[in-house]
C-alpha cells in the first residue's frame, strides 16, 4: 500500500481517482481524519462527518465508501491530522 504523509492541519488528497472501497492504516503516532470530496483539487469544506482513525488502527480491507459515508457511492478521499498524517492506503475504483 502506498504511504501518504502530510504536515499538521493540511488536507491532503489520498486517492488519485474517485473510489468505491478503501483500505487504510494510520502509521502515525496521532489520530487522523478521512473525508470524502467530489473534487481532486478542492479539499472538503467541512470535516464534520469525517472518519477518525486512531494511531495504528486499520480500516478493513475493501471497506465500501458507502459504509463510512452513507449515500456516497464513490468519491475522492482526503486526510488531515492535527499533528500531521502518516497513512498507508489502497483502494478500488
């Protein structure tokens, strides 16, 4: 799985295409959040319904995006963390 890193509080695009399923592991020492967006160039305006991933936590293999964000079949995934992000990800279109 590719590794994504980002500085503190900076929204970072995690997927290069809209995805329908996601696998992720937080490899950092702090929690990070994932959020969906219809855009690959504009970060989500709101992080209110973001999914938090604890340090070391793993999202199940091929977890459908619709299970994390009901009503969303496919989207770009963005990540951010208060102290940065270190995330390993894989996904399905």
